[in-house]
């Protein structure tokens, strides 16, 4: 029997949640999600988007308030990244681990969901052997195989190539069940969203909007404009009352009472000022200084491997990267882009030679070259050529890493915040060779033009992989290596 469309599946009532004593995330949040809707969750990095998913699934418990979940509701969630303890599993084990009981006919079920996410893979292949884009497809398939009433997708387009995003978009447009999605990809979201939950990182509350993504963005921009206009008028009236109060106070006698009333009026107007959104901060413009005294050839690539039908194929090449030379690496998911970058960064690539003494700055898409047990400050101090506290804190602040955040362990940060730490680390390291693997993943869309500008101006040698055409278009690229051709 088909369940009634429009029934409320999830309701948050005055829900508050903290990560530790000094890290409040949500404050008396209220919203509802109805059956059959496709809802987007928006908000700044670290605002608590993934936390909302954790509260829905029961992975987190609220400090106060109530979360009502419809009875017998099945929930399937695709996380942002595959948990580290699952990377050594085979594809078959990875899917079997999703179920509490052994599923005997699991192979055809796995093959069916892999077809939906457009991934062909042997079921005995290890999860760690897949590229980032292929792992993103595995994550999506892991949610779909459970055939849930409610599908939770956390940054599902990360690492996906153009074909993968088109395939996922088509799937969600035709999806008949309920879906909540966290993403920074505006065009992707607009294709299927019919509602938005907007997290305000300043007030720690959630605002609920109806409409597609672009309608809601226009609505929010209009509201901010109105709030700013109202506040400007109030500020003018407040100043007039203060000026009058000062004028009457100097007259003495009965005029002091008038002055008092004027001050009280000014205080009332201060109270009436609207708390305009402050969470929409963008990182400061920055530059990644290149290693000094870089001369001659920084990196030579004479051959490289690609993966075709799960087997390595060697190709000859003549690529020479010198100072101020930017190389774009292109190719579909699973062809071996990340493997090539990893081997160059580690110095283990058989067909590539990095010049002696060149510092390599490597932005890994899974951030596994950051120490998750260290605090942000310790990680940044370890990379900095100028290890003064003032310099480290100043660079960190430009990436919105301030207050308690700098003393938090890397492992406790959101994926977007880890990305900002990784960029701060590159600024402090001053590399001669910059290697970037999907640097837009998890990052708030407001930061992307600033990051693109910094990469475009970088004067060392650079290799970049990105599936986001708008981002790549803003970066100076001198040469492209297409692994598919």
C-alpha cells in the first residue's frame, strides 16, 4: 500500500546540540520534512549541516528539545567519505556490513544499485582501490541498497565527474521517495529541490523555505537587503535621538528629563534593529607564496599509468613543469588521476622526477595527509616556515579559523573546515610544487572565487585536478594532460 504523500516524517522541535562545552552548534531549532519532498540543507562550513543528519539517524543525541521520526521509518544515508575502517573491505563486504543480518542473495542487489550509480566493479575488489569519484558512487549505492523511506545525501557530487553528476541529477529528479541533500553545487541542487533548510551559523537556528534553490537564494538576498535598509534607517534615528539627548542634557533643569526620554527612545530603537545574517562570511583574499630560488625544471613527467578495465596501462609523455607553469589533469572517475598525483607527491612515481630540494604542497581530496589527532594549531605550526604564533594565527584567521577552532583536533572538524585548514597549511608551507586534488570538495561556494584567484596567481609549478568547470575557468592553466586521450 502506498504511504500518504505529505505526511510529516521528521520534526525538530526546539532542538539544541553542542559539540563540547564551548562549541554550540544548534539552538532551539525547529523544522519539518514531509513525505515525497526533496529538501536541500544550506549553510556555512561547520554550521552543523552534517550534525542534523546525525541527529536524524540517532548518531547524535540533542541537549534539549524533541526529534519526532515517523514510526517504522527506514533511513539510508550516504556519508561524505567512506569510514577509514571500511576501506580494507571488498565491495561485497562493504555492502554486507550495512545489514545487521547476513543477506544471502546480496550479489544481484549490489549489481543492481551499482548500475543505478553507473559504476562497473568486481565485487571482490577492495574499496581502497577505487578512486575518490568511484568511492562517491559506492557511498550513494550504499544508501540506495537499503531502499529507505528517507534518503540522506551528504555532498554527493564531491569527486563525481560531469557524467556522474548528470547521472545522479537524473536519478534524483525521478526519485519518488523523500530526500534531504547537503551540497554546495547550486545547479545540481536547483534541478530537484522543492524546499530549503537554511542554517544560520550566527544564531544557530534553521529557517525553512519552500521553492527551488535559486528562488530561495533570491528570497534570502532580498531579505538581507531589507534588513540592512531597515537597520540603516534605525541607525539614523538612533543617532538623532542621541544628539538631541546630549543637546537637552546640557540645558539643565527640566530639559534633563527630556534628555533621559531621548536616551530611552534610542535604546528602544537599538532593540528594534534586526540581527542581519552574519554567517555568510567569505575567506580573506590570500596568496600561496612559492618557494624562493626555484630555478630550472621543477617536475619532469616522462610516463604515467592509467586504469582501463581495472588494469594499468602505461603511456609515454613529455611534460616539463617549471616555475609559474600550471598543468590541468583531466579524465573520468577511475582513470587514475588521484593515484598519479599521490605517486608524484610521495616521490614514488616511476615516470616522474621532482627536482631535488623542491618543497611539495599536496592538497589531498580525503585530507589523510593531515594528522587527525593534532590540533589545528599544531598541524599549522608543523608546516610553517615562520613558526611564530602571531603569523600562524593571522594566516588561520584569514580562513575563518579563529577562537576555539584553532585548538580543536583536526578529526573533530567538518570536512569543509578541514579543507580550509589544508589551504592555510599550503600558505604557511610556501611550496615550490603545488599538487591539488579536487580542491573544491566540501568548500562553501562563496570561498571558491577567492581560492581560484590564489591558485591562478601562484608562481610555482602546479598540477590541479577538478571536475568543476566554472572553478577551472577562473584559474590560469598553461597545459592540459587528458588521461582519456
